[in-house]
């Protein structure tokens, strides 16, 4: 069987790996538009902060890795057309020639591209994005350029936060702008983002939230020198936009059904409306387990789960629907680390799901353990169905201590549709070097249920 995969990132990589290692009679070809195979944007911050020095290592795989398994990887090969009836695709090869290949099954993992703001001054130099290999190299140059003093990050989501930390720690003055009234507004509830905002300000970051960017300005007519919002103006030698993404699907509009925003429509088996064409990754809306409906989630973890599912079911006569995802992520910023899973107040409201939430804060270890020995506050947020107590979301955060593994415990609880009662009574370990007599997760659920403090 000939299987074509379009896109050599997380989704394409995982699908190819699964197909090549689990099956004998399979020919797998990955078509990738860019020249660099599988740069891992998730690792970009590590590269920008010099924790990894060689950009060419920040990748999911090299072509040779899959070729060893019998796969074919075509870089600089953009697929431009698909004839679903004939089971054929057309691509431009690395010499610019058009070629046509046949396939039996096709997996689309074409991903998304960052949205560029359409504002006056958008053509000025030094307005950057943060995704992929080319932008990683360009950003690294600016980090090392002493003439870059003021950096404006537009968008205080995950990507914006990663950019802030990299540039602030490189000694630049960073301003973060967001239309929403707090940082990370789609990721964490307000009591956690308040702490992060304080920490940003303590690290000399200017936090300009609730402001709308209206214009990029220039002193010399070529390079950006300031950004203007509806409330003020901020100096900028460099602007980094992290304001959202759009699916790379315009060229697919006459091939597979897309929704009004360009996401590829799939059924519960991740099939498109065309026979033998599947779609995975950022370019689709995955079924969200806590929301019980498809929602936008752009995560490598999601792409890989979907890819594994499709690769396993392509050869199966007995297929089960894709079970869906929870949406789990983690981040560190100036010593705070946090992890989130499932819904929060903002995403639940957007998805029209009723939730109730609580915040639990206490020390990580028993009170007798001093801060110098590593004790400190943990903050846990739980979101649950007010009627059934099913846990629908959660977040954990701590400073100078990695509490993020608790986020994975919450992700599992959400995936299994456990209740507050289940979490309150779960038999977690106790050892005062790590935790309290009850785990902080037990205590958070107990607080939500009104048990004795
Ligand atoms: P993409 O990664 O978008 O890749 C799609 C590929 O398809 C591209 O290489 C593109 O060139 C190719 N392509 C598109 N159209 C064509 C065509 N017509 N022909 C040939 N090739 C084509 N997720 C996490 O889970 N954890 C993280 O820590 C994390 N950090 C991130 C940090 C940053 C800065 C960014 C930008 C993203 C991060 N993500 C993270 C998100 C993660 O990178 C994406 O969810 C993941 O890459 C999606 O994989 P994908 O296969 O769907 O598509």
C-alpha cells in the first residue's frame, strides 16, 4: 500500500514512524514544503536561550532516520494539488519541476501558519514571527544584536511568554501587549495570571494588557521604531507577533471540506469527506473530551495522538473512533512553572460548558519544612461540572519548584472523567521531602467538596 503524508512535523513524523514500524507491505512518502526537515518549534525557546546551541539538532527527525526504516522524505516539495478521484497528488520538487505521484491513502498534516497583523506599518523591517527554523535563526540574531534594546511582544499567549523570557533574559527591555485584559488569558484563570504578571513586572517587563495595537511606526521609514496602541506608544527595535494561527488549507478548499475558518472537517475516525484522505494535527479541530465537542487545540501532543490513531486504523477492519484529547501543556516563566489540562474559565465559556472552579493554595510540604529546604506555595485550580462533580479542567503552579507532573495527573483524571470525590480520595504517596500528608491534589479536591481543612 502507498501512503502519502503531507507535512513533516509532529503529525507527519508520528504517522510515518507508526506506519513503517508496524507494517510490512507499506510504502510511505512524506512531502514537506520547507527545506529544513522537521524543525521543532516547541524547542525554539531552548535554542534562543542557548540551552541548546546547534539549531540543526532542534528537530523531530532527519530524513535519514525515516529512510533507515524504508520511508521516503522529500524536502522542498510542496504539494499543490490533489485529485481525490484518481488518488493522485501533484507537487513541485526541489528543482521546481511539477511531479505527480499516486497514493492509496493520504494523510494531511499540513498544520498552521502564524497570523500576521494587517496594520499600518506592517511592511516595516524587524516585525518578526516565532514558528519554524527560519524565524528561529532570525530571532537568535536579534537576541545577540546589542543595538536591539526595546522589544515589543504582541500577544501574551504561550508563544509570547516564551519570547518575553528569552529576550528579557538576554538583557532587552521587553513590552508585552495584549488586547485581552491579562496575560495568558486563554490558558490560566485570573488568580494564577495575576502572580505571573507581578513576576513579569518584577523582571522589568512592561505589561500593557487591555490595549489594542493600531499602528507600527518608523523613524527612518524602513525599520520599526515604535508601536502605537489605542492607549499609548512603546519603543520597539524589534516586534514579535504571536497573535494566533491560520490553517495551511487555502489550497485544499476544492479537495476536502473545510469549515468557515479553514479547519479541515473530519469525522470521528479522522477521515475527511474524501475517501482515503485523513487529516490530523493543528489543521483540524480535535474532539475535546471535557467539552464533549471539537475545539481548537494546537499542540504537538494532539497531533501525535491523532497520527498514531490514524496509522493504527488505516490497516484495521475493526476501528474505534478517535477517543479525543484533553489538551495538556506546561510552561516556565521567571521561576514559575505551571501545567494546565482541560478547560478553564475562558475556554469553558467559549465552548458553552458550565463549570465551577476553586483555587487551593498551601505549602507543598508540611509546615515544619523551611523554605530554605525547598518548601513553598503550590497553587492548584480545579474546574468541574457543578452537578456531577466530573473534573473538566485544572492547573497547577509553583515558584522555584517543578510541580508540573501534577498537571499530568489531572490530565489523566479529566480523560477518565473522574470526579472530585475520586481525586479527593485517591491514594497518593506521602513523603515530607516531596509532599504533604495528603497530596496537594487530594487537598484541592477536598477543598472543592467542602471537607474539613
Ligand atoms: P505543523 O507543525 O504546523 O507542520 C506542518 C508542516 O506541513 C510544515 O512543516 C509545513 O511546511 C508543511 N506543509 C504545509 N502545507 C504543505 C504542502 N502543501 N506541501 C508540503 N508540505 C506542507 N506544542 C506542544 O505540545 N508543546 C510545546 O511545548 C509547544 N511549543 C511550541 C512553541 C512554539 C514557538 C510553537 C510555534 C508551537 C509550539 N507547539 C507546542 C505547537 C506544536 O508545534 C504544533 O502543535 C505542532 O507542530 C503541530 O504539528 P502538525 O504536524 O499539525 O503541523
